C-alpha cells in the first residue's frame, strides 16, 4: 500500500532525503518519520517554500510532474510589478536552461492586490526600504528555478517564493514543517 503526504516545505530545507556534499543541509526527513522509499514529487529549491507532495508511488510522481498539472506560486518581487511585466510572463519569456536559451510556455499570471496570508518566513526576506509586490504565477512545466528566472527576465527578481497549489491540492492552513498523510492525491 503506497503512502502519500502533503507538506509545507519550510524555507532553508532541501526537497530531498539524502545529501552527500560537504555542507550540512536541512532535509525533509527531519520533518517527519517518512516510510522507506518516500520521494518528493518535483522539487522546491532551498530558498523556496510551500506545498510539496511526497509519495512512495513512482507512477503517481510521474502523473503529478506531467504538463497537465498546474503548479501555482506566489512570488514576492523586488519593486512594484507592472501589468506589462505580467503580460510578458503570461506570453512566455526567454530564460537560461542547461546552458541554452529557452522560451517558457505561456502561463497564468496576475498581480495580487494584497499581501497573501502566509506564515512568516524563518528568515527575513530582506532589510531595506524598497517597495515589493506579489504576483501569482501558474506554470505547467518545471525547469530548474523557472519561476525565479521568469520574474527576473521581466525585471522583477523574486525575494520570496511560495508554492500554494499543485493541481487541486492547496496549501490552505498548513504551517511550515507541517506534514499531513493523505489516502490519495486529488489532482
């Protein structure tokens, strides 16, 4: 019987269970006693946080990582993002990927009118007095650090990135480090 988990990956954790390089890193296994064979479905980089699905079912992992499943992120960006920048995101932008230039697929993006009700991050986003704003970006592909690269490509570097939705699964009221076991993923 396969096991499935929904977690809020905190900032500063890697989306993996084993890390063999020299530096000590915080890993998912520190959050819960996961069964052997548990794997993260997709990844969130160390500086990103939010919804992460874990499973012992490799086939489920393939389905969720597929291009038919939307992944929505809230990005706090440096500066007040413009409608023109959002339109560029929606239409696809040029980013670097594996040493070559890549045009991202069209996506859904819109400016968030208010700061989202998210838990405080364990480390401040930054000190300073420059304004920031929030944008929702929903993609169906997942290149390495793609959302961060997309926002930078339109002139608004990401300061905080939180995945809030994968398919029909939402972050809702999960808190950083919280793990919930579920019987099935309703993607």
